[in-house]
C-alpha cells in the first residue's frame, strides 16, 4: 500500500486514538509496564520510542531516563512537542547513542521492515535492546483488528502481524540476536461502558457497531470483572532483539 495512503489513515485515526489515550491514560498500564520490565532500563538510559504515537511511554519512565519519541504521522496530538517526525528509514538520532528502543503495537503497519530494523540498529549502542511488541498472526487480537476493526472502521484495518520465523530472520539479517515470548495482560477500565467508549475511540469505529456487537467482540478477546475494575484480556508477541 502506498505510503501516502497510510499517512492519511494515521492522520485521520490518530486524533481519535490520541483522545482515547488521553481520556483513559491508565487503561494500558499493564502493557507499558510489561514492555518496560522486558527492557530492564538502567539509571540514565536513553530510550527511543518509535513509532511513539503521542509519546505515551514517557510517563512510565523514571526521571533519570531520557525519552526520545518519534512517529511517522502528525495525526497524534498535533500540539505535542515531545514526539518528532521521522520516516521508517530515517530517524534523527546519532549513531550508537540509545540504550534501548521500543516499537509498541506498531510493527504491523511498517512496510520497509528490514530498512526500519537497520535504522533502529544504527541508533543503538552495542548490546542495546530493541523490543518489538505486536499482535501475533492468527491470535484473537489479529481477528479483532483485521476482521472486526476492518469492518467497522471506514478506513479498514489490514495489519501484517508477527510471523516469528519471518520477522526473526529479518532481524538476524539486520544484525540482531532475538528472544521471543508472548505476554498476556489486561487493559483496565472502571466499567464495561467505559471499555466500550475506549474501544470506539482507540480503533476509530466510525461505522458505529451496536453496543451488543462490540461487547461480543470484546468478550471473544476475554474479559474479567473485579469489584473495582472491568478488564479486557490483551496479548502481544514480544521480540527482544539485541544489537550484535
Ligand atoms: C497503534 S499506534 C501505536 C502508537 C504507540 N506506540 C502506542 O503504543 O500507543 C500505531 C503507530 O503506527 C504508526 N505508523 C506506522 N506506519 C505508519 C505509516 N506508514 N504512516 C503513518 N504512520 C504509521 C502510527 O503513526 C502510530 O504511531
């Protein structure tokens, strides 16, 4: 798909995504904390977040960490000043300056993966960690995004999700060694009504599925109710790639 088409999609969907992330900033706490646990950052670490959306990772870092957020689209919080624009093949960061890099929930839209891996590798220090966390091909999240969201978002959704053999081979060819695991956690809300609102905004469900249809789709992902929270099960594949 041409870059321009994707850029238009993200400009349109980005505002809605950003609104969900700003309104319920705690919903994906477990996801960001799972990613950070895997990165195991030392004091003073420099962290590249790409693509960063509206820079949501930053609030999970400690004061000693240095955040570097980059995105391919201006659609996330046009007023922001913490995320800079970049392309998949050119990130304005000096060679060998980052301790870690994160690509969260985004790989499935990246077209030039080999070039992107090489560009991220260039920015990392020797033994720097590049963590890719994304939906696994054939998982319930794949079904949710490429079937349900594809049907109810007027711009569609066609993600190319993690295929371990393919993605690991491309990372090894780019100069990384890789570990892989699938992590399960929950997105957390105060109520099921709040979850419905969040899903409608995050995924720009502008064709407006009924509450019943959306509830059914969420139920297929897995849900859990506690006295204080309504939790939706989410899982991503985590590829931990180390610069060789
Ligand atoms: C689901 S958001 C994830 C953002 C953030 N990492 C997070 O976890 O919330 C997907 C990201 O992919 C980016 N993206 C990927 N490919 C793109 C392209 N070709 N054009 C524009 N944006 C693209 C979007 O800008 C966006 O930041």
